[in-house]
C-alpha cells in the first residue's frame, strides 16, 4: 500500500519537485528514477535469496521492509534528481521481500496446490495495491506529494513489525556430514546450477522478455492519462479538473488490484490443472494483442476499457511464473530460484521504462507513446510463443528423482 501510494505518480513528483518541463527529459528522468530500484533489486535479489535459504526467509523479509522504510523516508529530502536516483538504487539493493515472502507462504504446501497458495499472497498484495493509489491521491491533495514517501515509510515499518510478531518459519536443521561450505561459493554454485538447467535458464529469459513488454509503460501511464484527460464519470465526482485527473490515474493502477482479487485465484487453479507454463504462454500472447489494441486508443474511456482487460491477464503473470519455477527446483534452492524469477521481473521494471522512453523519442503528446505500445506487444507475443515451445520441448519422461528434470505430469 505504501509503495503504490507514490510509485504511480513518481513521474509527476519529478516534474513538480525539480521543475522538469521538457517532455522527453521528463520521460527519461522518470523512467530512470522509477527503474533504479527494481534494477538494483534484480542485481542483489539472488544474493538475498541465497542468504535466505541459509539463514531463514523471515529475517530476510523483515530486513527488506526496514530498508524500504529508511530509504523511502529520506527521498523527499533529495535536492536533485541525481540524489533521488541514488536513493532509489540503495532502496532496491537493500530490499527484496517478495522472494522470501513467497517461500514462507509456499513452504510445506502439498503438490497440486502451490499455484493456489501463491495466488493467496498475490491477492493479499493486491489489497495494498488497490488502496495505495487512492490513498496517494488524497494525501497529495491534502498534504502534497512529499508526504507520500513518509506514509510509505511508516507502513513499511508496520509491515516489518507484523512479520516479527506473526510470521512463522519452519527451519530445517543443517545437513550433517562435514563443514558448511562458504556462503559465496555456495551462492555461486547454486546460481550456476540453476542456470545450467535448460528448463530454468530459458524460462528466465522468456520471463524477462515478458516483463519488459508488460512493464514498459507502467511508470509513464500517469503522463499518458494527463494527455487523454480525466474519465467523465470520475470528473463528475471530483472537486476540480486536477482532482479528476489524479483519481483517474489512481483508478488506472487500482484496477490491477481488483483484477488480482478476482482473477489471480482463477489463474492459480488453472496453473494446478493445466500447467503454469502453458497458461503463462497463453497469457503472454493475450497481453501482446491487448497492448497492440491499447496503442490505437484515442479517448480515456477506450484506454480504461483495454486497461481492465490487461489487468485480468497481468493478474496471473507472477503466480504462474513462480509456480513454473517451483515445479523445477528442490526445496533447498527454492528461495534462490524465486529470487532469480523476481530478478527477471525487476529487470523488466527497470529496463522496460527506459526502452519505452527510447522508443517514444523526442515527440510530444499521446502519439509519442504509441510506438512503445507496439514494441511492448511484440515482446509479449515473442515471450508467449517461446514459452509454449519451451513447454513442448521439456515435456519428456524423467529417469529417477532429479531436481533438474521436468515431471511430465507437472505441465
């Protein structure tokens, strides 16, 4: 809830706080600052994931929330865009709470129910994502945008306290038979071992392509909505024109949470029944078609309609990705595998907006985004086709209980 209070309007904060009026410069700065945290998290995520496998998932989740609280509280004090960028990099490098959270939720889950269990956590996260944008819109109007960061910091502290008091982790005793391997050597060995598995290695590549396309326009959508204007039914309830645009932006992001409430459990059941990789491939193809459609819209009503359809597909992407990875690793490497999946997601969040800013170029107005929608559609479609091919090529009989072999019944 705290993160989603300020992330949707981060581009507007950069514009207002630092007086950036040039559209191309604003798109570039907003994309870099938005993407800095997920990029740093993508680089550091596997390290924290491997450390979580060794020291425990719960301590890693608490540490991540404390790091978010401290760094977010300092962001309104940044005097220049460069300092704000540095703070976002530090925030991302020290964060990484999704992978240990996923591992905590999925530990001990029976086979055939992992997709639904992971979907429950997605629905919980969606609750915060739904309230966050509307909370951010009201705080911006009442107290100004800098207050959003302090609210996010306070909520992260509260989350860390909740984890400390109520989260339970079943720790397994260390394996007997010799001294423990040095952590960095174990981390490098585990990472290389996972990447050598074709099913995991190619899955990560295709996930990266999907998340690049899926997240290209996310940090710039507030600017796109500004170009299209407020939705008439929202403007009718707003106090003024600015209020109408703020709440239209909030709706644009909150609809993702509503879709997660409704659709994520459905995607979880489809994952358990039909296989996560098959479902993820079809989902990616669907996103490709919808992004191509979104690039043709000319009114805010058309945009919101397509956005709702996109949200229904986005609701399943993380659940299916984690489920596909979980079926291909042992419990001892689960947090590391989840962290590598999360890194692909974070790389998409970080690099996708930069790609969108580059594709949009120096042109101004709503038309500047349409080329980016076309590229996003292509990336999603390629990822979807690749996932269906990967599923077909890795669905083979297994000989013995190998961690790197794909169970034909799993897909």
